[in-house]
C-alpha cells in the first residue's frame, strides 16, 4: 500500500498552516492520550472565548452624523480705551512784585555818620544841603564858626495837605574847630533880618533859648537845646521852632538839627479857603515826632581825625543805601 507523504515541502501559506494544525490534532488523537486531548480542548475553548470577547471596531456606517453647532452671533466688545493723558499744564508763573523798602539808609564813610529816613522824604547833600541850611534864619548853632553841612532830609509837605506847614527838615553838620567843652555849648543867635529864602520876613524875630538838656541815643550822650523864632509875612505870622543836638566824637563836633516852620493865614483867605489850619504848637509837635524818628537811628562810626577834617573841607555827597523798614 502506497504512503502519501503529507509533510511535503511546500511554501508556507495560510492553508498549509491550517492543515498543519489539523494534522497535529489528528496526531494527538492517534497517540491515544486522553489527557493530552483534554488539555487541547481547554486551550482551544479559551482561545475561542477570548477572540469572541474582543470588541470589534465600529463601522463607519453606524456612527451618528454630527450636526454642526449653530454659532451664536456675539457682539464685539470694544477694546478698553486708554485714558487720554492731558498735556502737561505748565505752572503759571506769577510775577512777584517786590516792594521797595520803606526806609533808606544814608551813610558817610568820611565822617562816620549814618541814619535812616523814610523813602518819601527828600535827601539833600553837598551844595544842595549847604544852600538849604544857609537859607535858614539859624543855619547852625555852634559857638564858633567852621561848621559844614553834611546832609539834610526834607519832610514832605504833602504829609499835611491844606495846613499851615511851611517847611520841615532834619540836617547834620560837623565842626572840626571846636573842643569837647565847646561842643557842649550853644550860641544864642541874634535877631535875623530878611532871609534869602523868604524876603518878606521882617526883622522882628523873637528868640528864646531854654536850658541845655541831655539825650541818649544808643551809647551816645548828646547835649540838646531848643529855639523859637517868629516874624511877620505877607500872609500872616510865621513861626519856626528848632531843636539842636551836639555830640563830640572822632575829634569833631557833630550837630543834628530838627526844624519846623509854620505860616499863618489871614482872616480874609481863611474865609474863602478850605485849608485845615492846625494850631502852630500842635502841628509842630506832630512833625517833630516824625523827625525825631530819624534822629533815633543816628550812628557815628569811628574814623580817623584826618578824614573828618578832609570831609569838612571837601564836603562830598554820599550815596544813600536802601534798607528794609525797621
């Protein structure tokens, strides 16, 4: 009997593998081993069970059709607007108005004299001061000649408008020829006839000289006296009151004079005028009070005697300087 060789050499294919498995089962059955057969059945059942439980991929035909999601129109939100920065406002530069000092300081380096006076007053120095003082009925009250005017401050007549104030001023003079004892004395001026400033003044001047007194200004001790003189003018009586102060320093005699003049008003003019005629004594006291404020600021700095003598001869004008009000 011819045997067919089932295990011939052929290319390995899917059918050959399946066939090989069948032959393997058949061989196992031919062996007649029940145990091997049972094990084989268990293995096959497990393999079939696992393969049946494997999830199959869903077919594309069974997938539900996805409907497009309707788009809700949205209102565009405007982008936040950045706050507009205002252009830098330049600070307003206010014009600072600086007021001029209320007082001015006069200082003369040659004689060492200095004092303060209101800005509204007029300052006279040099020849102008000499002319003003020389025109007065009592120019200076030294016991010996040699006095030289240094400076004078005119009181403004506008301070007392529509009054009988004629003139008022404060002046400084220096006399190098006097000794310390002579500086403490005052001359009694004789009656004065007509003066260059007012030729209508008659020669009926009445003079009086009260006793000498003392006045302290800082560390200076001044000798003082007062004089009164009067006369007749075309417009009525004229009265002048003067206060003199002497002090000896720097080898010279310094004189400070305060003078106030008033003029009378006749009855005819007073009847047709609105002038505020203040009594001579009352008006003089008020003006003297203003002039005494200048006297209270007087200072005399130490200087060489040669410089004082040269100043008395040359008498140059000094330049005033401004100072704040005290």
